């Protein structure tokens, strides 16, 4: 049986999301069975660019507009000043041929990394399965995550 | 012997504290033996609302006033603008019947989750056992934490 | 064989770096085999105070000037206001005889903690081995880190 690894993606900072996918993709390329559990702000990483109003309350809807999320829109946690920041990072990544976040997501799916969205956070933010990109395998609670995590040794909260 | 799990609570952001208690409580409900180690800003989560001056230096005392802490007063790490933020989150949690941080703390104790306060951080901030809520089981150093962590596989730094 | 422990140092916040070294040094003093993997902003913790222009692009060079890094220059993640902040913390640490970050680094090396700098982040920021302090043992990718992490149970992302 192959080694298991889990990554909790709690943040929607671009830098932390990139680190999460870099670690997950490296683990998968080494034959590890990798699960990513997207929770709280981390749900923004796997949101579609356009989220429907659906049954969201006004608060949930308004919050969704302010925190648009989606892999393409995430911002760095630091250095958002003087023009050095998200766009600089993206252009430097291109120069040095590093995978963008979208490419990291695609690569993860190709390699069989499992994407789980946290049901508790979804309920809080009024998000449903349809608000996420197709790459998401499953919606599940913390118990499912912990069941998987307790079978492996590399369990990171990012 | 039941599976062990540890959570280092380093932050006093409301969102991170909620995530820590959600994971700890889920683990405990699955029969895991859960230890939470509160360190640095995380000590704010378990502080009483009123902390006595005691032997604190002026700096420690003044810092305590600025960082009042206590579960009831914590703030979100993001979105503290336009009124969407801590109070929005709290009212949404109420609407969706999610446990507040205080309820999370009570539930954790009910389920036997162990609370440890980090002695090094306490010394730095001039806090003593009496400055914490009764739910805290123990004050201990990083060695005690690592001894427990190395017996389990789910060890998260939040 | 002694227990293994890894710490990913992702952040260059002084408080998080201190927590990372406190945990790593405690683990080492208990006989654990500890590896610290410095990635992204965390590279700032192990940068020399003066980094040469070398082959850096203009963007990398300019970014380096804005994020000077080096253990001596790191700042707290919070409380950088009203004079309570980095300098207060440092003077309180001195009063309570806690090791500074530089002392934590020295102690870690004395105890055989291994320092690895992440090659992917280095490429992105245009940093080479020469830009880091001598204490760094190795430059390596995420695969090397994961190989070590999967042999231990205490694997923290800070």
C-alpha cells in the first residue's frame, strides 16, 4: 500500500495555495496517495469564477462577491505594494517556467490527487457542489478527513 | 490504545481557532485522544476576559490590554471591512447552528480534549495559570507537547 | 533509530520563526532527528544580511531589497503599532532570557538540526546557495523533504 499524505488548504493566499499544490504534486509524483481538504477561505481556491446566487442568504451572497476566489484571482499574502506582488510573482513564475496555480490544479488531477471540499465551511458560506470546479471529487466533513489523515504520517495544515 | 492527535494553536484569529476546535472536536468524537497546545498568540484563546496585573511588567501588562484575547473577543483574520467580518461570521454561524468558539471549547472539555498552555510563551507574556480559563488542564513546555505528538500521526500547526 | 521530525518554515514572521526554532531545538534536545525545510518567505530567515546582485533579474533584485530578510531583521506578524511590536518582543525576550532568533539558529546547528533551502523557491527569487548563511546544509526540492517527512510522525508547516 502506498504512503498517504494530506494537505488542509485553509487559506486563499496565492503563495500558500501554490505551496500546497507544489507539495501535493510532488508527493503524488513519488507515488504517495494525496488528499487535499479545502476548508474555510481555502474553498476560494476551488470555486468557479462565477458562483450562482442559488439559495444563498444576502450575507452569503455579498460575502461571495467580496471574496470572489477562484484560482485565477487569488492574491499573495504579502508585498501587495509598489507593484511587487501578485502580478510580479505571476510574471516571475512564467519566466522561470513554474506551473501557475491553474496548472498545479490540472497536474494534481492528472496525478490522481483527491480534492475534498469541507461541508461545514460550505454550509457557512452557502456554497454547494455546483459552485466548485469539476475537479473536486467529493464534499465531506472533518471526520472523513481525519479518517484519511490518521492512516498517513505527512499531514499538513497550510 | 486509541489514536492520538495534537493541534498547536499558535494564532488568535477567530477563523483559525474555530478550525482548530472543529478538528479537535471531530477527532475526539471519533475516539481519538486529542491534545491542544496553546502557544504564543494562541494563548489569547484560553485567556480569561479579565486578566489581573499580578507580577506583570509594564510592557506585559500593556500588551495584555492591547491583545485582550479571550474566546469571546477574537477577530477574523480577514474581511474586517464594510461590516463583513467578525460579527457577520458570528451571526451566520448562529443562523446555521454552528457552535461558537465558546461552545467549541465547552464541547472539547466534555469530550476529554486536553488543553495545554505553553510555559515559554506564558513567561514571555507574563501570564500565569490564573490568567486562563478553568478548562486548561496543564501548563507545559514544548518537550511535553513533542512527547505526545510523536505518539500520533495527525499533528497540526494552526 | 531516533524519531524523525520536520518543520517547514514558510513564513518570515519573527513570531513564527521563533516558534519553529523553539520546536526544532526542543525536538533535537530530546534526541529527535530534526530537519527544517525553508521555503518561500521562509528563505528570508536564512538569508545573509547582504545578498549579492549576481545573476538576479531586476525584479528579483528589487524584491530582495524590499524583503531584506535575515534573522536579525524579521518582524512580528502582529502588533506593529504603538511601539508594541518587534522591538518590544525582542526586549522582553532579553529580559526573560529567551534565546533570540540568531541564538536559536546557532543552538539548532550545535544540536545537529539540518537546514534545507527549497530549490523551487530559490529559483523563483533568484537566490543561490551563496545568498544563505553558512549554517544551511543543503539545497533540495520538495521530494527530498517529503522523503524525510514520510519517515517521521511530527511534520509541521509553520
